[in-house]
C-alpha cells in the first residue's frame, strides 16, 4: 500500500473552513486517497459526504470538485493507478457469449452522471414475455461504441441499434421500441 499523503489542497477559491483537506480526519483522508488512486471518484464523494465530518456536509458538486483537485495532485505525484486499457471487441464478444439468455441485439445507449455523458454498450436479451439487458462496456465516445458494438453484433449475427449516435439523448427510443 502506498503511503498516506498529508499535503493539503492548493489554495483556491473553493477552499473554506468546511472544505479544507486538512480539516478531514486522517483516516478519511487516507481512505479518500485510496479511492482516488484507484480512480473511484463516486465512491470517494460518498465517503467524503458520509464520513468527512464536515459541517455543513458539502453538496455533490463541491465534494466532486474537492476530490477532483486532490486527484489531480495525486496524479502529478504519480500515485494514481494507470487507466484501464480500452476494451477490445474480442473481449466484448467473449462477454456476450457468456450470457445465458439469448442475445437478440446489441444496443448503444447514452447515459450520464456528474462526470458527463457516456455511451453504454448493452446486450439485449430475450426473457419470457419481455427483454432485458446486460451491460458489456461503457465508452466516452460514441464512435468507439459504434465500432465495437457493430463488431460484436456481426459476430453474434444480431442487429446493432443506436438511436442517437450524433448527440446525447437519454430519452431516445430503445431497440425493442423500434419494431
């Protein structure tokens, strides 16, 4: 395990007595650093808000900004785990082949969170009387989801569907609504 860091955040307009890194209990700072080293921002935000002991509890945006700045500092020190390599089509095909329900389509679907928009690549499965989904991967760029999704669909012999490849739309029709 890497040593715990005690360097406070750089000065900035976001700092106040309630959002100062040094104001957090050492145990929480260590746990937050571990989450951030592993690129788990959302888990860190939850921990900060739940166990940070700050009054008032920082809102989601403030907590995210505080941890983003800490993440940047950790990255500058070379203490952040490297990013996972991009997922390749053969691995996605393998994952789709392990699904026990029959895969009837591959669908790309926009989704979003506090970090922004991303594209989920899903295997659509037939279930008695309905359809379900199994997530295969998530991508930051629609073009990558299209390329890999089409490759998986071709290999499985099923259609590929992406209702809104040109712009984020979390209300776009789903594959099963297209027929």
